[in-house]
């Protein structure tokens, strides 16, 4: 059996679902293929996003999709720490199982066809005639599916085929423990245990949290167990997820012919934290709109609007975060401690007011530009720090 669609999207996470929603809203036929048995599962994401970011995606999350609201962020190095007030940033923790299904319902209601447990086994490009009027044929467990435009939203697994250098190993557990503070995110930097990244605790409720670690060339399972043991021996793990994360920034190109790459597969996650609900979600929305316009106007040049519009929102921010990542990868624990020592109480108060969860380079610039911090950083990054501080 064969089905023909205007667009087929491989991957049913946030970016793929939002792209499908935008395409279906224009009256075009679109199928979303999800290899897992359920939308929103397994949940790899920490679920952190701002209310502002969610609103920009055109979603009002249902009450059961919001697991928690964050008031504080405690950030620690090997022997130093500081705390930020995050209330003004209106950061929430989403239950991605519920949230993704909410978007799926929006997409289906617009006419999108969502198929779970339906991986794409192969894709071939076929010409109808001697001209350039080609289509794609996808082989799946449900038969061969055909489309005029193909969207790759398969996540990090797709980007791994192009580049493995920007990948870090990570583990995240859902945990019950008495040492979890309900309204406070915890971030722990340790260049020996989590080189190039950090450990984290994202509370999802009273005594519940997503606890994780990531780093270059680490045994993520062993590193996470050691981190949790350091917090307290009493805890229960109710779910374990191991997944690579991408921290090298966006691909050079998001569009190849009538193949469009979005979300994690396009490297649209933050280079500093690997978070991407907002930036990947916007990738899906902008790609969906560009594809719909290309079809309606019979003009594939419209596809280029997708990358142009995404870059106008995120490129400057991501460029700064990539520089911050280079710094993080080169600092040892002594240097990180020294950097944290330069942060005063006045600065933490300013950072709490200045911070923007979706665009946090301004807060990073405040830290890296502090008196005493620049000496530490210049020895590592040289003139790159000037570029970071002067990008505005």
C-alpha cells in the first residue's frame, strides 16, 4: 500500500509536531512518523522552558503539563557557589509526555496524520519525468509513503551521521530523594567529573527531580551515581535515560533541495546547556511556514526563508554561547573556582533581574566581563572574550 503526502516529517518531538501543525494549518497533507510507540516517550529532555518561550510557540500548556515552577538556581563549582532568583524569568518544568501530546492534538486537529511506531527505514529520491519534478519515497513498516517535501526531525541520531565531535554522553534519572529542593534548580561544574558540561537537578515536585550529568568521554552512568551519592545515600531511581546531547551549535545549512532539517537534527539546541524546547520549536514553526509557502507559490526558493528567519532570532545568541562553550571546555576546576570568586552579591542581584532563560548570553556577558574574571578568561580565550563582550 502506498500513500502520497505533500510533506512527510520523520520525528514526532516538539519541532516535528510544530512543523506539522503549521503545514496542516495551510490545508496541506502532512504525515509525522514517530519511531517510538508513544508521542512524548521516552522523555530525554529536562523540560525547562520559560512561559514566554511557550507562548511564542503558540501553546498554552495545560495544567497537568506543568510539573513545577522554578524560583531559584543554585550554581556551584568545585568549592564555590552562588544563587540566582529566577522568579522574574518565569521558568517552568514541563512534563514532556503530556506537553508533546498537547501539540500532537493541535496538529491532528488541523489535519496532520501522526503515525507512531513507524520508523523510516529508507528514503529514495525519484523523478517523475526528465525534468526536476521529483518526489521522495520512504519505506516504513506501514508501507511505502511518498511526498514532495521531506523534513528530518529525528534528533541527535540524525546529526551523528554528519559529525560526532559536538556530542557529549549524558544520563538523566527520574529520582525520589529527600535532598531535592522543590523550587530550586542545582547546577554543578566539575571539570574532572563532567568535562565540558555539568551535573544538574531539575525538581519536578516535592521530593522529585530529573537528575543528570553530561561530559566528554565520561561513563555517564557511573558519574551520575557518584553525583547522587554525594548528595545523600537515600534516593530511589524510578526511570533511567541515556542519550547523547549536541553542543556545537547549528548546522551550516538547514535546507538541501526539498529536504529540510529541523530541531536537534539541525543543531538548534543551546551550545551551553543543550536545552532546545524554544529554539527547536521555533525551528519547526519557521520550517513549516516556509514549506507551506513554497508549495502554495510553487517556488522552492521560499524554503530559504526558514534558515534566514531562524538565524535572525537565534544566530547572535548562539554565536555567543559557542564562545562560552569554548571557555568552559578549557577551564580546569581552579580556574572555574576563580571565576566564581569574582561574582559578588550585587552581581547576583543584577543577574537575577537581567537574566532571560531563552537568551542567557547577556547574563553570561555580565559574569565574564566582571572585574577579575577577564584576567582568568584572557589566559584561556585571548581575544575571543573581546568578541563575546562586543557582539552586541
